[in-house]
């Protein structure tokens, strides 16, 4: 009650007087016995003698895309921005948050949110890959590939419990349907209004999406695999300093998921760099690919990863084949990437020794 009073004074001025606060139940207002998230509360207050009745509500976490604090913030921020734009809709008076000390804070004047992070020193790992393409391997390059694999093995070793299994299902659902993932990437290929591309038709993309939906139903049964993940573990999100010392950036889409997400995100770039140079997985990039997988599987023993990595490679394949992100690669390379995507999705198990077979018609 006291914290609500303080909040209303900050929002509406010192002349606020709180009349009562009660839990708003389906059968009517009830006496307030304790505050809980997810419950609506009737707040009756006066500002300069004018009585106002308002409903203070928050969201309870659930498995419908509201597991994370940021999910619930997203919904409430959107509601505040949208309610008052619709004719006859109940008006939103404010949007805010509960602080750790129990106080209520307003964020109603926010236009955009920002994140302030410390600056990390180092050079993006993709610079290594560019140098390797021109100059070949150094011993340190193999050591760095092994260090990246060991890092993933270490974080993936933390397996989730029963309470995290719904997050695995969510992650698989997002792999297919999220705007940043497969469906969103497919849409980006047609963002300029093009109805047909020279390397994939609309029907080709439709068939690809159908196969990915089938993979969703296959993977969503493997919730025992849920583990800690990075979520966007690619060479632009790794900064190396001296030797094998590095920092990672821009963790994405949640803490829990499928290990294959991270493994595919990094190793697709060894494949991509080799495609650009040799037209297949060859020589120095094949060596890095092999070193990475050998170290990862040695540390984890997770051979099951090779039975679930296929749609994650499809996701990352759509990234590297994209004219939006890589406008200057040849049609021939794009077509090889799409053959890789189709053939990998058709495989029951990803064969590490037969990567080049996936580029064939």
C-alpha cells in the first residue's frame, strides 16, 4: 500500500490520496491480503479531489512465450503503446516495473530501450577466417578452433531439469517460426517483392518450410537434451585476444536450448569459407571443421547431436545464402548452399565425413 502510494505521487503529483487497494477477483473486489505477480488489483485514489479507479496488473510467467522477464515486459510495453490508439478500448494510464526493493517505477515516457555493456577487447574471429583463406593455417588456428569447441562443451554440460523442458520446446518452435530464424529468413528473401529467385522458387521455399515443420515435431520430443546455450555463436560474436583467450558477445533468444544450435552456428562458417574458396569443404577449412567436431565430441560424447543438427544447419544455411547478408556471392555458391540445406534435412544423421556429398544434386 505504501509503495503504491509513493508510485502514484511520483506519477500524478503530491496531491494524490489512496483510498483503497484490493485484489480484483472474478466475483468482485476482495480485501488485499498480499501482493502477487499475475493478479489484477483495484486501486482507488484521488488527485486533487477527483476520484479515479484503476486496475494494476502484471503478468505471470507461463509456457506460451512468457517464460522470460523480457517476454512479459514486451507484452506490457506493447499494451501501453497500443490500448489508447483503439477506439472504445479501455485507456492505459501508465506502464512500469516492480523494482527489487518492492517499489513501483514508471517507464511510460520510454521511446526505445537500450543496453549498456562493458567494452571487450579483441579481434572478431571472422578476421582469422579471412586471413586463413588468403594465407593458410597457423598452429594457433587449430588451437583456437579446439578452444571454441571446448568452450561449448563446457557450457553445454549444464543440463536443464524438468522445469526447463518447456524452454526446449519453445527453442525448437522458434527455430522454425521466429522472425530471426527459418520462417523470418525465408520472408527476407522476398522482401523486395521478388516472386522468384534465380536459385530458389517460391515452391522450393514452401517445400523447405514443410520439411522444417516436420523436424520441429521430431525435435520437440527430445526435451531431455535441454542445456545452457549461447544462441548465436558465430565468428562475429567471438573476440580473440592473445592465444586462445576470447570473449563472446550477443547471447540470443534465451538461456536454454539445443547444443546443436551453437555447434552449427560456428561450423557452418568453416563450410562457407571453404565453399567460397574451393567450392567444397577442403584443406584448411576442413581441418578446422574436423578439429572442432573432434574436440567437441571427445569432450561431450554427444553423438546424438548429429541426429538433431540438421534443421539448425538449415537455419544457418539460409543466413549464409542470403542476398541480404551476402549480396556478392555467386549464384553457384548459393545453389550449393541450398542443395546442402535440402540434403542435410533429408538425412537421418549428419555424416561428418561426407559433408561434400550434401552439395550434390
